[in-house]
C-alpha cells in the first residue's frame, strides 16, 4: 500500500519530528514545509493526507488552508488547544480534527493550585522584600486558601482536576461550563465571577469565549488565575482592575500576545505573577502528549476510530483518493 503523506507542522527540527514519528514506520511519508511561513504551508498542503498540527498557532489550518488540501483526511493537533484551526471549514470538508484532551490536566491543575497559593501567601512580594533587605512580617497580609470560594471557568479534564485539588485544601469549589455536567457546584457565569474569592480560568479559546471574563466584575480583593488563553480574559479590563486595586492579584500563564511586548503594563504592575505559557509543560505531560498523538495516528492508519475529535466529524479516517498501487 502506498504510504500516507503526513505533513508535520510542529516547531521542531526536522530530525526530531522524524524521530518522534519513527514508530509509524514506512506507512507514512513524513514531509515538512520548506519554511515556517504561510506561503510554505499552502504550498505543501495539496499533497497532504494527514496534518500533524503546529501548537504555536503560526501554521494554523484555516479555511484557506483547507481549500488548498483536497487530499486531506485527518488533522491531529498535538495539544489540548485547537484555536487557530477553522473547525467549521474542516467539518464542512469532512475532515476530523482531534486534539490530545486531558494529557496536561495534572500539570495545568497543579500550576493553577501553585499559582493561587503563591498569590494568597504573597510569595513573590515576600521573596522580593527579603532579597532587598526587608523583613515585612506584618505587612504582607497573606491569606489561607482553605475555606475560600474558588470558581472554575471551564470544566473539561483540566477544570475537573482543578476542582479536586482545591477541594482537597478545603476550598468551596463552584464552576461554570458551556457543556452541562452532573457534577454538583454549577453556577451561572455571572454569579461565579462575582462571588468567587479565587477565579481559575481553564476554558478553551473559541469565538464564544473570547473576552468571556471581565475582571472588573469580580469580587473586590479576589484573585485571578488564568491558564486558558490570554484572549479569554479581557486584558484591558484586567489591567484596569489591577491598577485601581480592585483585584487582590493575578497569576497569568497566558497572554493576548505571546510573549508580551516590552510595553505591556502587565509586566510592571504589582501583585501579578507571570509565567511563560508553561503550565502544561512537564516531562510527564509531554510523554502523555506524544503517546496520545502516536496512538491516534496509528488508529487512523489502521482504519480504527481516532479519539478526541473536536469538530463533530466521524472519527474513522478514510483516504480521499484510494490507493491504486494494489489491484
């Protein structure tokens, strides 16, 4: 049987990509774009049957890319987030898009808990003060998380893992999600945002979630933890809420622009803990991601249903142009 043509878009050296995909053997012909730009992506797509996505979003499979790929049968995104890809255009073309749901749930939920603890106990301020020769035992006014109301925005695998960790510390956990759950603790979004002492944002970025959270509507003195995408939180409103003291602090692993430009006010405001989009980047999570990606690619090649399809298309992958090498 003729090998499937697999176009690999991750921002890795070509030899590294080929090494990761080596378990697929000669069932695939691995190709990479001639350059990491739009023109090279569009030039490489006409022969592509499977696309392994780019988690940076630079080489997204949007409507124009779908139109340029008549042989495309499957897109495997090696991340949880699928923002940038045009799910509607892919669905209209009958192309399933799958992600790696759940692989980073432990890593991201642990980061959210660590970030909330750091904000509540004022650890960055304490560290800076001691390094500067101070000893502000009576000035920091740290808080315990136990007993506080924690609101979780988004209740997929990451949100559910966050709820378990915060409840283990004695927090009162509520949540909001676009998809109904039987899990107790559901609140309307407005009530959740307004009533939480700590608001943890872990929902996917989509047209319906952009600007979803307005920090000015949060409880005065509340803490915001964002490990979703920068665009889910109204960044201008966040800056305003921090500047006027409405919020007690914010921990951000994600930003509207990554990395944030030098003039971004979030870089200079007090009470803000910054992290370079690494909440889900641990060796353990990376191992699970590689395993899930390879398992789905193998399933596609075997004719078995793939897991975690995000755009409502059948999970069974079918070649667009049947192999005619064997008659």
